[in-house]
C-alpha cells in the first residue's frame, strides 16, 4: 500500500502515528483527545473550481475522489455589509446558488464532510458505515453514499424526518432507522452506538474523524485563499462546534503556510436560545458541559427553530476540542432567539438575494447584534460562514423524494432487540 500524504498526531501528547485506514483515536493513550492530520504539503495548492471539494485535496485525508461535489464559495458582501456598516465582510456560502457557481443539492455544508469522509473510506470496506444526525448531516451522507454506492446506516430522531428530502430517490445501500417521536439527536446517537457494538457496523466517528473536520475546514480554506488573508473574525452557528474546531485547525495550517498572515481568527460562535449548553459552559469557564436535565433539554430543543444546533454532548471538553480552540484563538459564544434568527434570515434574503437555513440565520443574527452594539470594529476583516442556504429555492425548482425509515425504535431500546433487528438489515 502506498504511503499516505499525511501522518496523524495526538493533540494531547504530540505523538505521531500512521493512519491505519479508519483511525479515530490515538493508540495507547488513556486521555480522551482528538487526533489531527499533519499534511506533508505545508503550502496548499488550490485546484480549479471544477474539481469541487477536491480542489482542496492537498489538505484532505483522502485516497480517492467521489463524484458530485462542490466546494464552498466566498465572495465580498455588498448588501448585508452596507446594511450593517461593515467595510470588509466576506460571506462563505455552502448550499444552492447557481448564479454563484454552487449547486450543493442538500443545500448544506455537511456535504463538505460527507465527500471527505466518503473519500477517506476504503472502497473494499465490507462493514457498514454508521452516521447519527439531527438532519442535515444525514441528508448529506445519504446523498453521497447513495450516489457512490457506499453502504450506510443512518440514525435520526423520528421528529426530524422532514429533513430527509432529496431530488431523486435514495438507493437501497442507504438504510434509515429512527428513535421514536419525542426523542432528539442524543437518542439517535445512542441508537448508533448500539449498532456499532455489532460486527457488521462501524462508526463514522463524528468530530474524531479527521476527514470530517478537514472537510468542514474547506469553508475557511475557501475564504482565506479567496481573500488572500486570514480574517480577524469568524462567525458561525454551532451545534457540536466541529465546524469551529475545523476552522481553527485550518487557521493553524494557514499560518504555517506563511502566505496569509499569522493571526488567529476570533471564533464568534453562536447558539439558538434557549438551548445553550456551549454558551453556558464557556461563560462558566468550565471545560465540562454543565449537567442538563434530560426532560428540560428535550423541551429546549423542541423550542428552538434551528433544530440542527441541538447537540447535548458536543466535542467541547475533549483535548483539541472546542474549549481548547476557543482558549487558543479567542472569541465569544453568542446567542440568538427564534425571533432574531427569523429577522436575520429575512434580512439576508433581502440584502444578498438567497434564502438561508435557520442555523445560518443564527450566525447572521449575532453578526447583526455585534455590528449594532459596536463590539466589532466596522473595518475588521470578517468571515461569515453561511453553512446552508438556497433550500427554499431548490425545493421550488425540483421534485422531492423523502427517505422513509426501515425501523422505528423506542427511546431506550433493549440492546438485544436492536441487535436482532439490525443483524440482517443489509443482507
């Protein structure tokens, strides 16, 4: 087997080791830590837009390319910038916006993850990949795995099934199971963990998967290579915070590249109140997420518009996770209400000309607030990561097909029942 263009490194100890194909953890280390890909190539050469996500493949931990990808695009804002009195606002957009040369058919930056993770996967892999999601990630993985014949088991809360729409039927190599109505993303993760105890399945890995983080990092690579400089501020709404970790890691690589400056972007990340576990932990200066009552947490998730921001166990405490990213780069955790995000979504549509996802509108709302209260310099170089958009337009232009679940499980399913039901699901 040819040697890879990167090695892996434990963030906790600095130990370096080879990627055995699907390495998610540092070998022989007791402390929970993320691992990072260290690329042989220190200066990135960016390919043509026609190469899709793989224009950034110098800094992707992959051995092949999958068909159908688009890279995020970056442009200098005029409309929103004028509304907010900002002179240096750049928008990095992932979604559907044909006039700007991007047609992500799931309308979400989760495609950056799924095309990277899928391309890290050995085409000869016999086991089934397992992904848990609150919606957008499931849609992206379903599309990419269906198009590229990768076996996939999706675990999603039943209440989020409306997120599983597509412009063509999903092939049978992708199967969906759900946690019954009343559950949330946490319940879907529990279901996926049970599946991964079986020999037939293996976990995608979430934030632990370097391909997921480095796929998401292409938003920052798009912005910095377009602008020619590392921004002062990075605005993004977060559920898990993996995208912000990825932005920080890309920032560190870009400093090492040497052509884009040596500053660290302040991570201005945001949550949809009242569901605010990252905000609460950060302002308590706590590495641990503060204890949450299950029922209260589920009620808060019910109350927020941006359902995809509803991760109760984000990769915040882990070494190399969001807490460390924020401590190193600086920044704030900002909040937006449902009313504020609705107004921000309307403003973006009017000022920039495209609809955006509720999560993206949370980021816009916090940028609006920061501009209003002068907590950011009006001439600062700002990257606004619009993590999903163009969905309303896409749906109006295409016939839609919905993925239906093969199995519905109770919220605290008996392990043996799960094993029995999943044993022959892919035969």
